[in-house]
């Protein structure tokens, strides 16, 4: 009867050693990683001189036509002409892109 309890105690010790070793390995990995946190406030603003670009893409399956312009009105006109020339092409995706500048606030 003493042999069974000794075996169980040995198994418990081996399990605790394995879990301790795993914890030590994880801690070694975590300790090797270093990070520097820098808390800086940033501001983002539109760059006035860079302008805005409008893009419009026909969303009809199989049609890959698109148009790029400086004004939204030009894209709208292109979409109307495209719909008139291609029956069923009545769904479009518009994208407006501008240039932005990020600056750190002191």
C-alpha cells in the first residue's frame, strides 16, 4: 500500500516540476522582450496645397471601369455617361482621398 502513495507523490512532484519549468521558460521569454513606451500627443491635419482626389468605380460584376478627377461633379458626370452607355451599370463606389500631415504636439 505504501508503494502506491509513493508513486502518486512522485507523479505529483514531476507534474509540479514540469509546470515550474514551463513557467520559468515563459518568464525567460517574457523577460527578453523589451518595450519602450513613449506617450506623445499627435495631431493630424489636412494639407491645403495638396488638393483632393475623387475616384469613382463601377461596381457592376465584371466591369472594371473607373474615373479619377479633381472634383466630385466630374465623377458624377462620368457615372451618368457610363450608365447611359451600359444598361444595368447603375451601382458605383466613390472614394475621396486627401493628403494629411501628422505632427507631434510639444
